[in-house]
């Protein structure tokens, strides 16, 4: 994967972590899904090989997380994004 692809995967992971770990009174779960749904739809249209590659990149990002809660949320990101793999 290119540096750009890795950076975009990391950015997407950070967005998922931020939305998932935000307090419900800060960002309502429904609002978080409104933000993520167009992304999920876009990713779902990718070929399976590309979705798997993105899931692998996100899992690499998860492995780099030292905070247990962020690690778990990042690890679950491919599922949050509509079962990328």
C-alpha cells in the first residue's frame, strides 16, 4: 500500500474511533451513523479485494494503538464500516 492509502486508512480509523468513543450527549449515535453511512455505502461498492486490503490497513492501525479502548474500537472498525473483509 502507498503512503497515501495508509494515511487515509489511519484517518478513517481515527474518525471511527472518535465517533464511537464520543459521549452520547456530545455526538448522538444516530448522528454518528449519519456521518458514517455514506462512507459505508462507498466502501461497500469497492471490490472485495480492496475492502480486504483496507481492513488489513485498519487492523495495522489498531495494532499501533496503545490505549486499550482505542485499540478495541480500531480493531472493530472494519465491522463498524460494514464488514469490509
